[in-house]
């Protein structure tokens, strides 16, 4: 018999009537020949209520006790579900994390799964029972209850599906699938039939609320098929698999993260080791950072900016003030009224002009860009929070995401789309299983697919540009008109209200790009154009690179220890890229391969 994991979120089990409806779905699945494992969240807003109670007593409650408190919500739900199933004549057993054998590290409130023992679950399933698992929780080596972070029931469900070798993991929620953007924000959003792991991983980490990003990490590593469905109907939802819906579409979705903060360490001495000190502090505090922008500075100084979830800003400020003192920076600044809008798509790997279209769409809507960060399958822009809704709408419209995809065909009916880059010949599950057999990796430990070196690029920086809407569109329009393809793009707005752009182009295109930039400098009255004709781009590709908060620190530390200075940084969930001097590129690659040897598959 095949195993089916069904996960029901808080809105799907918000009251006893909905609990009974979910129970009937599980019974139908069992009648169809599946062994069924249900993973449940706390009822409705229970977790929010528990957190509020704790904060009525203490502003910053102890994290261990918060896990003890928050995990109680799921225990109520699983017990009620077992009662509901038995009332309907079906044998069932509810289990907490300790009974399920979900072992985690001891990072309270954001624990990671180390291992899962399936013996007790399999015994219950083989005896004909429906197993009801408490989501969101685990236990550490000392028997303490831990929680996996908000949205962690998704992670529990996909992890159990991986450990049990389940046929599929169904995620039941209040929407009927994965959409091109949040349909609650844009009614014209389209439900997709299928979306790739990497695309969903980026969208989930960038603000798409339908799935927890760490659950997609599990799915990709183990090859788990995820089916996102509605709790309130039996309609077909959306599948999350290895392949995208289309190889032709440059963008598969738009995400909005409205609760963001931008942090900037001002005037950091530009020398090896300083980024290490900063990000080691953030890693120790287990604060996930995004949109890391270290731009090329003047007078031996550079600003380092990045975004964090707004909820983490107070803790991040404390950390960064200490780091600023250590590296001799001027100070720390922050901005709260910002939002991050991003376009994501595997099609970006073989199609050019996506960034230019994005900047144009925002410019035509009068939206100013504060920061830009790009990767191979993602472009993110930081904007004013008040303009977030309009930004989302303009980008969704620009890439025509409301329309069903129709792949263009050649003369003989074959697709005219270019093939995408392929890394692993084996399935992710096969790769991970093979790697686990010869290492001590935990289930959520990071996996690196590839360390690569690109020595074909040059870096150009336009500094002291006016901070006005449309400036990015103007710059990259002029460059594109010369037939130049831009790779990495980094924009940051300094504390003096001016913008700075850095980007890389092919070395063969450097001369004509510099000519364009010199004209732009005069036209836009910029301060200066600088360049490095030979830079090396070092790239780490893997899974969940952003959510593993220590990765940036390890990367920067390894390069700094080797005396290698980093000039540009670009981050995403599946790729982290930095530029260094060309003469140090090969050395940097060897150092990174040695540092991540245990995690490279």
C-alpha cells in the first residue's frame, strides 16, 4: 500500500465541524487504498493567542518556555481529530513529536529537524490506523520540546513524507492551489498546474504565504511530490515537482514581502574579514538575511545593506551595533516602511531582458527602487511599503501572469525554448540518500550542488546617481540598446539620498558599456563611473542557502581567511554569488570547495 501524508493548516481545523470534514477526507483516502498520515496545525488563531498571553506577562519570554507553550495547540488538535475519526468508525492514533520520533537541534522557536524514527508510525499504519501527527514541533537530545518556526507544520508534513517514502504529500489550505501571486491581493492571479521546487522555494522565502520555505527544501532534497489543495472542495490543486510549468515563460510568479526592514552598516572599511565579522554575528543570532548588498565604495569604504523580516529588526540592530564597533564602521541605520517585491522563474536562466522589463514596469507606475538584488532565477527590488500593492499589480501585468501558458512551437511542433541548465543526473532523493549513507548529515543540513567559477565578466559601478523613479529603467535601457547582456545587478541607496549601481557584463562588452555609462554619467549628472575589467564570479548553488543563516558567514570567512576581498554579493535560496579580483578566482574556488566538501553532492 502507498503512504499518503495529508497536512491541514489552522484554518482547515479551526472548529470541530472543520475537523470532522478533514477527518472525512482522510477516511476517503484510506478507502482508496492509501495508508494515511495526517499532520495538523493548531486550531485557527490558537498559536497567536498563546503568544499574546505570554507577552502580557513578559516582553521577551524565555524561548524554551515559549516552545512548551506554543506546542500545546497542536496537541489539542490531534486529540480532537482522533476523537472525530473514531466517532466516524475509523481507527486512529494521535502522536506528539516525541511519540513520532522527530529529533531536532536545540534552537528553540526555530529548530531544525535532525532525524525521524518511523518505526512507531509504520507499526500503527500496518495495523490499519490513521496516524495523526502534531505538526510544528520536535524534541531535542535532552527531551525538550522545540518548535520549527511559524508555518512549521508544512515542514513536518513534508519531512514525514520523505522519511516514510510517501507517494505524495497533500497540503490542504484555504486556497485551492499555488497562484502566480497571492489571490487575496490580486484577484486576477492565476492558479498554476505545476511549479518547480526551485521556483516555489524562492517564492515561499520571498513572501508567498502558501508554503513554508523549509518544507520545499525537504521536498527538493528527497523528491517528494507536493499537491497543494483546498480544504473546502475536492478540486485538483497545484503540484510542486522538479520541473516547471513551462520552460519558455521567463517568470512564473511574483511575491511580495510587506513586513521587511532594511539595515545598513555605514562606511565599513573595505578589507577582507569585515563582512565575516558582521555576518558571523547574524548567524550566531540565527537571523536570516536577504538582499545582501555590498556595493563598491569610495575612499576605501563601503556600505553593507540587507533586509530582514521586520519582526527580527530589534534583535538585528543590537547585533549590528556590536559588529559596527568591531569593524570600525561609522554606525547602523534602519528603515521599516519598506517592502520587497520579487519576480521568480527558471526561465530567466535562458532569457534576457527580464530585469529591464521589471524596472520599466515599476518606473511606469511611479515606483522608486531603493535596492536591487539579482540571482539566476530571481530579481528583488526594495520599495516604499505604501507602493507595494501597485508594484505587485504592475509586475503581474507586465509578465502577463494572468494568462494560461502556451509554449511556442517550431515548424515541426517542437518547443523553441532553450533547454535549462541541468546539474544532477540523479533525482534529488537519490543524491541525498547516497550522501547520507557516507556522512552524518541531518535531514535539514545544507546541501551544496555545485561550486563554480566564472572568469568571463567585468564589473562597472555608477556612483552618485539621482535617487528618482525610473533611474534603473533608464540605465539598463541604454545598455540593452547596445546589445549588452547584464548579469549581476546590485543597487543601493546611500544615506545621502543618492543611488549607486554596480553590475557585471561580459568582458568583450566592457568597452561599449563604459561608453554608454559615460554618456549616462553626463546626462544624469552622476559623480563617477568606475570599473574592474577582470572580475571572477564565485557561485554556490544548493538548496535553502538563505534559510541556513550561517552559510554567508562561512563563505565570507573562508575567502577572508585566504586574503580574498569580496566586492559584490547576490543571494537567493538556491544560489549565492560574489565577485572577487580575477587573479584570486581560482584560489577562491578551491577554498570554497574545501570548506563545503562535506555538503557537496
